[in-house]
C-alpha cells in the first residue's frame, strides 16, 4: 500500500511505499504532459513548490492518483 500526503498540498508531498526497492513516480499536468519523475525507496518527499496551483496526476506501476496543489 502506498500513502501519499498531504493532499491537497502547497509545497510538497510525502510518499510512503513500504517497499525496499525503488518505485518510479511520474507527475503529469492536467494536459497530460510529464512534469517530473522521481524514484522513491520506502519513503520520501517530492517538491512541488515551483508548480503553479492546479490539478496534477501521479502514476506509479498501476497506481494512479490526483494531486491538488493550492
């Protein structure tokens, strides 16, 4: 199970994977353009502070979720 918080967020999201192998996370804007790719092992943080407010989508090996940045 993957935990992603806080959502909505202002500056960053925390990800807990509970996995000792790296998982690739891709973040897309509302138009479907790839914005960022990060690898997380067990737990980590992804900085979103430079992005404008809006709705973004995150995908990782079958997991898809919506992230709202304000």
